C-alpha cells in the first residue's frame, strides 16, 4: 500500500472515531440510540420477512 493510501485510511478511521464520539455525547446520545435501534428493527424485519430466493436453473442471455 502506498503512503498516500495509508494516510487516507488513517484519516478515514480518525474521522469516523471523532464522529462516533460526537454522536455519543450529550443529548445526541439518546437520538443516536433511537436511530440505530430503528435501523436494527428494520433490518431484522427485512431478514425475517420470509422472502425465499429461488435460483434459476436456466440463464437467459441477451
């Protein structure tokens, strides 16, 4: 990995850590918890929706 890539990765990780710290302080903490919980419920509901994936045996090429 080049030096530029390492620097970009480091900046990305550092900015993510700062954003997480900011979101989890003060009154934003409760709002952040609600948003994350809502997303988890939505994801859990979509996984349990009972949709079955059917693999097609025949491939159609155009």
